């Protein structure tokens, strides 16, 4: 069985036109389909039809979609999820625009994820034949792809166990109380070689902490910060470096209050044989914001 990657993020926004401006002009995404009350968008270096769905009417997470390798995987994941004790259901082709049949799962922390194998390809803006390294008509930050998402959970250990035992993810890094009493405070989980494709931290169920856009390097992070200032984007924290994952980052909010991140630098390659790195509670501020070594008021209190 194989989960390939985060396929799409579906969120609610309070004002669709404000959200359109943020995700297209500031983040540099392209609208690939629109209908009353809903937009589908993608980044310039993504192959699938879309990676972000914006739905007008509120704020916060609707669901996360994860792309899997085969139909057989979906059957096995569904059985394993049912044995774990979470709610599952079937998603028919077309319920998600351009996406094939899938399996819906309600996580132990009450967020919804959907597993699928088929989605229409839209192609990147540079194409597959003698491509240029980047498009000349880049917009705004020009995010390359949506990279990962982080959710809160009242019991992050059970969510970690679900992702490792049911979906085959590997915990690359963990935040614990202390080695002698290792209560789990957070887990950064990978389904491939990236430091994390999904993460969970202690917090309220059924919420979203953030989803992240991948940029090329530290220079791109600094440029993104400049554009956010030009566009009067609300910054949560950064630019800075993570200790956990070693990535460079800025956290910020879309006009509705959904937290975004721009993230650069893979930090290291991981895999099933990668020893899990642990951070203790007394060092968690350095783990999250390595340079400043302190957490701001909003980072662990604002969820949507």
C-alpha cells in the first residue's frame, strides 16, 4: 500500500473574492474552475487539476485529500481504518471535481480526510517537453505546490497511531513531554522522503492549524515576506527557521483567518528506516522557531 502525497486542501472562506485575490495575486495560484460559491485552484508546478478548493461560507477545514497509488490500496486502507475503529464511507467519482472514486475517513480527532487514486491532470505551467525551470509570467509569491498540512488533536498520540498503523506513515520527528514520561505533544509524519506530509499537535479536535506552500529556498522565503508586506498580509511569525524539519518558514493568515505557511528546504531525507527525532517540551519553542526560541501568543491558540 502507498499514500503518495497530499492531493488537495478544501477550506471555507468568509469572502470568496477576498480569498481569490489572496490565493491568486499574493500566492500566485491559478483558478482552474469556478462555480457559484466555490473556486478550484492550483500552483504553477503541480500536475493535478487542482490542489486547493475554496468554499464560501465560514472558515476552516472541510477536508484533506490524499492521493494513493492504486485501487487495491483504497480497499486495504478502508478495511484497516474500520478495524482501527474510525468512521469510513465511500466517495463517488465526481463528488470532488475531476477526482475519481475514493474513501472518506473521519480521523480520531474528527477532521475528514479522503483517499483517492485518480484525478485529471492539468499539467504544469512549464510543461513536460523541454521545460523551462520556471514560468516567465509568475504572479506574486509564485508558490510551487501545496506541501503539507498540520491539524490539532486532543489526543495526538491516537492520530499518530492511526497514520502509522493504518496509512503506513513514518514519524520523522516527535515532540514529547520528556524522555522518562514521553507523552506525545506533536508528531511530524512522512509518507515518502519529505520530513513531513502531515503533522498533528495537541489542540482542539475538528480544526485546522495550517497548510503549507513549498518554495525553493531561503531567498524565496524572504521575497515572499516582501510581497506579503506589499499586500498587507497578516503575519503570524517569521521569516525564521524551524528546528523540527530544519525548514525555513513564514506563517501568515488569509483574509478569512485560515493560517497559511510558506516552507522551503527539505532539511533531510526520511523513510521507514529513519530513526525518529525527539524534541522535549522544554525545548519545543526552539524546535518550532529555532532562531528566536520562543512561541508567540497566536501560534498554539489560533485554529480554524
